[in-house]
C-alpha cells in the first residue's frame, strides 16, 4: 500500500489539470496537508515497502497454499515421525502460526532458518517445489483402490475432487482473511487522512488499493467521497471518519454567504484564504495542537483551484466505482450527500436536488445535511422558486429546517423582492425560534427599508376579523399578511418592565399556553423521567404530588442553596422559600425538591438544620429524591403538572433539557421560571416578564422582533420596532 510520505504521480488522464510550469499541489511548497504525527508514522510503517514505494507483490501467504516463503528453505513433512525427527516447529497449514498437536491427515510445513547459500544452489538446479507441487507429486505415487480413493501414509483417503474442493475452499478463506486485514489497515489510514484533512493522501491510498486488488467497503468510500467533496468546495474540515455537521453547517466556510444586508447572493470562494498570511495563521493554529493527538484537530484547510478541480474529478470517479460494486457495497446517505456537494461545487443545483429525490427510491432516508447542497446552490443563483421547492420537499420528508436554512431562504427572498416569502419566513422564525439572530435581524431591517416593502400590503381590512384571528391564535399574531401601504420605520428599542415598547409606546401581549398542550408536555416529561430514572421509581413521586399538591411554587434546592458539591445551605433555601411565599401572599409553603444525600450526614444533625427539615416535613412541602436519581426531573415535572412557578437560576441547557420539546419548552420556561439574587439581608426576584419574548404582530400590522442575545437581562434585550410611518392614517 502506498505510503503517505511518498509523492505519487498523478494519472495521465488528470495531468492536464496542472500546468506544466507547476507541480501538483501535494508536492508544492505551500502544502495544505499538515505533517503526520509519530503515531501516524508508526501505523504507516506497518505496511511493507518496496524500493519504488509500493507494497511488494509477493508476501507471506501468496507463495502457495503451503505457505512457503521465497528465500527460505522449507520442507514438506508427510508423517508424524518425520516431524518429531525434525525437532522444529510444526504447524498446520492455514493455522496462522498458532501451534497445536499434529493430527493424522494434516499437511504440515517445517520452518528452518537457513542461510541464502543453499537456496542459491537450488536455484541453479531449477525452481523449488512449493507445498502445492509437493502434494501433487506425492499424490501420483499413491495407490488407487477399487472405490476410487487414494491411499497413502496420509492416514485417511478421499476423492480427488473432494480434496481439490477442500484445498480451493481453504485458499479462498485465506484470501478473505488476508483481504480483511488489508481492508482494516486501509480503514485506519483513511480515517487518519480524514482527521487531518489529507485529501491527496486518501486518493493515493485509494489508487494503491485498486492497484493491489483490495476490495473497498462502504466506510472506505464514504471517507474518500467526504474528503473529495469537501476539497471540491474549497475547504477541508478535518473530521473523524468523514462525519460532518447537519444542514448548511456541513458544507463548510466555502459556501457561507455574505452576512451584510446588501451583500451579494454569490458565495465567498475564499480567494483571500489562499494567501500566505492566512496559511501562516492556519499553521500557527496547527502548531498549538499536540503533535500526537489526532482528535483535537480544528484547523480548516483552504484548497486551491487546481486541487479543487482534481478532487471533484476523482470524487466522481470514486463514486462511479462504488456504484459499479452495488452488489457488494450498499449505497449510503453519506455517499449520495457527498455527490450532491460535488454538484454544488459546479453550481448544479438541479443535480444536487435530484440526488436527494433518488434517496427515497433507494430506500435511504435523507437527512438535513442532504438538502444543504441543493438549497445552497439555488440560493446562490437567486432561484427563489427552486429554493422553496427544496424547503417543501424537506417538510414532506419530515425534516425541519434549522435557523441557518431559514436565514439562507430569508436572504434570497429579500434580494429577490418576494414579500410573501419574507412574511412566511417571519412567522417561521416566530414559531420555531421565537427570536432572531443578529444576522437575521439585519436581513429583516434590509427588507423593511427596501422600496418593495413599502408597496406590498392590504389597503383595507376588517379590524374585527383581524382581532378574532389574534384571539384564536393565542395572541401576538394574525397571519393575514402585510397590512397597510407606505414606508416603514425601523427602530432598535427596549421593552420596559410593564411590557411597553419605549419606541412606539405599544404594549406587548402575553401569549397564553394551550392547557391541553401543557398537559401533554407534562405527560411527555413523566415518560422521559420514568425511562431515565428506572431505579428511583418515579411513580412514587407522582402519587406523592397528587396527595400533597397542588403547589404555587417549586424550589430547586440544589440550585438555590448551592454551597458545595456535597452540601447545601438549608438556611438559604428556607430564606428563598419564605421570601417567595411573602411575595405571592401565599399561606402554603413552596415545594422544596432536594436530593436525599443532603439530608444525611453530620450537617443534618445540627439543631438548626434539623429544625428546618422538620418544619418542611410537617407542612408536606419537601420531597427528597432517592439515591441515584436526577432531581431535575422531579422539580421540572412538579412545576409543569401544577402549572406553577419554578425558583431556579438554572439555564436548563444540559443533556436533560435537550431531550424536551424544542417548540413548547422555551415558551413554558419563559412564563414560569423565576430567577433570584441573594444576599445576607434580602432576596430579589426576577419574575417572568409581563409579555412574551417572541415575534409579535399587532392588529395595526406593526411588528416587534426580539433579537437573541446571550447573557443580558430581559430589560436590556434589543427589539426591532417596525411600523408604518403613516400608520395613524390607515384604516383600522
């Protein structure tokens, strides 16, 4: 197999890709492939090398069925006595050097370490007989009985056809074992190329494997196609075994659109990335990584135009090779997606879209990333109709576009002056994400400032119908399209504590949660908790809650009274629980959920702590979760089932909450989470806002669009206040 360190010449039919004055990219001074680590060299050195850099054509196991190695003197033994007299290691043919007692009927070989001189003398006399030739010679000397069986000192006889069939089967088995070993080594080396983004190294391995007759499997093809398709797009992102992100994010930086509102739809091809200073920066990043750790490679490797073309040509060639072996190699979603990415590199959106459509016929379920190339190609070319056709196909396949996909559709709609599409996407953002990213906010601003936006909209509408639609939708939107005509004013504003916009004075609404949807959400959380908390018997807590509930508030004691990993400040928990009870003017104590380990040990024996726990128990307001459980499930379920507030500063972003419904959970969290600050003298609560932090559409056709910003208090959040300049004169 070819070494990754050797420079392999390009095939004749691909040399036209590189000018005569320049060498292939792999041999250039500005090599885009980082040097291999010591670990990589050790793996590569496992493969034997010839003087010309290729694997030897003859190796152990290829010399014949008897396993005779060229250059060593071996004899073929035909009896137990001879083997004992030889005094050397006796092994059964095909045993892969695992010694065991010789049995009658086995053909054995005896290894003798001799020098080369006797072998050279034998060469003058003629070729050395292999084990297979020895067997045939001895078989001719046997005697044939009346039943057609060969009889000799082998001890057991058999029909010659049966013996030949057995020998053929053993030979095929050895070839399969050998092929499996070579395929495993090839897989390791290709994975290393993928982790390092070594495109040319992977192609060189592929060429050597084809030359040596090594059969490739689905994983081999997936890695090769991933690297070729990435290079064809202009950048290679090192990834384990060719795995990439989902959706548009899997395409890489080569196809990211200009983030400015007035930017072109055409993608940035990264020409500046090929400059020396960028490569120096990439090299500095690579130098900061441990040389022997292949799992932390995060550098994005730019690819030049010549290598992009070469990788695309070879990628299509490898894909055709995979299709030719369809009876043995099953087609995969990863391979088809890679072909779609190569189609994107040629700006061929139709080919990329057809590939996704063919997946269903092949029984392959497309993923979000499968649609990325087609969607990107159509958006880059400004084909709004085709782009939304891809989005419709995604929805039919049960795949929901993420924020990156919606933002790309928004850009092509804004530039294409498609007002109905912008309105459609505005509500897609409202339903799926509630808020918009800063880059999406810039796109919406660009739309409302455009001349087209001032010309689209209804001149007359029925105010009663609009109000009724808003009520039926739970508040905050009607969905009847743009209302009014005229220029828009766009202001970046804030919302005060009473829910009033500081720019226009309009009060935002609270969007009610559907009671049935809330009950369904509680049932869903209970099922997840029972599945995850098998040893804690979550049903006991459900029954306890029915007997002692409902509660007006629930306290996450582990977050409220956090003192150390093992202990809680029970006095702090009591202070927060008492403060919220007074704030809500409630006689009933809140439900305090804490882990059982906090109620054992020396700390609980202190009179003050023991007194607090006894007070909570008498009020039936404490539940200790059992050992081995996750208390997050308990306080979350209690707050949802009781439709009450939850006192915690937990951001609810870990793996526990990632399993919850993405659409409903943010709405519930916004309406029910109470944050707090605590000092020795007082507790300050940040109650849920008196309005819903979601895109809101008023009866007059105005919009308030929240911008997602991390780490800010709600009062400091930026909102886009959008209204018609002459809205006071519009009919209502």
